[in-house]
C-alpha cells in the first residue's frame, strides 16, 4: 500500500495521521511507566518517521529549530563532566528525542488537530485514572487526595488542566462539528471533576492563568494593530504593579491559605534551599543532566527518606530553574531561562501581528500554563513528558508565525527607487 506523503506531513491533509498521533503521545506521556518501553518506542516511531520521510520539515527552515535544540544539545554535552555519565547520557537522549518530536509536530500538526488529539487523549487518560486509580497521601502537599493512576495528585491535575484547555479550544477557538463539540464538553466536564478531586493548587492556579491569557489574547487580537501595543503595555505594567502591591499587602499569604498551604509551600522552600546548597558545589556546569537523583548519592538518599519516597525515583526539586541549576549549572540555567523568556515574549510578539486567532489563543494559554507551573514543577526539562513535547511545539509554532508575519509585512512594504541625480527627493515608489 502506497501512502501519499502529504497524508503524513501536510497539516491541511493529515488529520487521519495527526489526531491518532497526538492521542498516542498523550497516553504515552501519562502512562509510559504503566505500559512499558513498547509504548515509548511507538511514540518515537510516530514522530521520527515523518522526519525520515520528509527531512525538509525541519531542514527547510532550520534556524529557529536549531536555536531551540541548543538546550537538549547542552544537556547531552554534560555527559562529559557528569557524576553519573550513564544516567546523563540515557536521560539526555530520551529528552532530546522527546523535544525533537515536538519540533516535528509543530511543522506538521495544525493547532486544531492538536486540540482534537489532546481532547481525545486527555479523556482516555482521565477515564483510565477514574477506573483504575485511587487516593494517596501526598507528603509534599501534606494531604490525602485522589491521584488516579498517577504517582502524584499534581500529575492528575496537570493532565486534567490540559484536557480542559484543549476541549475549550475545540468549542471556543476552532470551528468544530457538533459531535466534536459534544466530545469536548464531555472531556471538559470530566477534566473539571478530576481537577477538583486532585486538590492540586498548582494545577488550579495554572489553569486560571492559562485561561486569563487566552481571554487576553482573544481581546487583543480584535483590536486595531495601532492600539495593541498600548493595550499590551498597559496590561503588563498594571499587572506588575498589582502583583507588587499584593505582595506588600500580604495577598500571597492569603492566597496560600485559601488553598490550605503555608508560607513554606508545604516543604518546597526547604527543598529549594537544599538544592541551592548542592548546586553551589559545582555552580558553573553542574553535576550533569539528570545526575542528581541517582541511587547511592547521599544527598538524594537523604531527601528521599525525608519525604518518604520509598520507591527512590520520580522525585525532583519542584522548581524548573532550581532543578536545572543543580544538574547543569549556571550555563544550563541560562539556557532554560531563555526558553521561559521565549514563552513570555513570543506570544506578546504574536499578539501585535496578524492571523491565526484560534491558534495564537491556544499557544498563549499553553505558554502561560507552563510558565506558572515552572515555579513548582519541572515539566519541560524531563524526557517522555507532555511538557517537553508541547513547549517545543509551542515555541517553534510561535517562531514560525512571527517570521511569517514579518515576511508578509516586508513583502507589503513599498520599495524605494534609487535617488535621481537631478532631483532633491525620491523619484517615486513602487508597490
């Protein structure tokens, strides 16, 4: 059987490939530990095959993709000085493939198909958790909550948030058929229930922030181009002023109390202080990507014991930048901080341009979601995770969008003719 290449790599024609590929990826990201290495290999094949079939996907416009690949490349390079080179090499390869898969997807998957695949995959993930999951005590947050089939309630809340976000995109941002909208409403309902049952403050706050970003982008894109800069500037400065005033007035402590948390963020500040001390031992390059949480390391064993992590795996410092600092030092910290900065800057740049309203709203929501979660989670510096895949997807899509807008503006700009020797001004312009 001969499959036309466009059915795989053309975003306008590949729905039959794109949606199942996203569904498979979401399930693997959620439950690869449960389903084993074969599920991971299926994920690899799903996204490497299109690149092998049509390398131009990335090589045709390699600049922004190569820039983003600097992070996984440096993580892999850290094997040269890692305390646990085998662990670093394995983790870096897995992370690199996951990140690369996100870049491939960004070039061949439309935002609508991403939302549809994310909705179906999210519903399946949450349904599996509802059927086979249960409750457990969270030693970090200090409470007893439903965690589904995950090892942490925060992961359940995370996937519930994504399911709600993708479902809302299908209903509000893209033109979907009634059957698809009904599926989206069902998924959103299940997601809201699971988010509530998970009692995850991080997930709730990041969900609110993501939808606020979506609403903001939706409003800004309806304004005339000349008015957008002023609105963006006023909202940003106003937000900074409100945040500063809230901190001075104790609003942050009140917010924590509303979620049943204290000023230590239920042990996270202790973790952070310990991590900073460990990182200071090798501050420039770190101890190697993914090298800290290894069996036999006294500091890791101590923290596993203090936080009752009997499996001695699946734990981290609950902060993206601090986790990066310990593993890859100030250099890695600068690279990952750049990714965070891009997640903030690129959507704002897109808001000042034209086109792709639904797509830009979804990309903005995802960007803010991961930025907010980075304070307490390490979503996009770990292999085989939905955060690593989606952050690569979002950043490359926004790079490509902004590039196309600049190119279109350049093409539409009048071109000046050479100055005539006998004239004091320009002889004319050509459109």
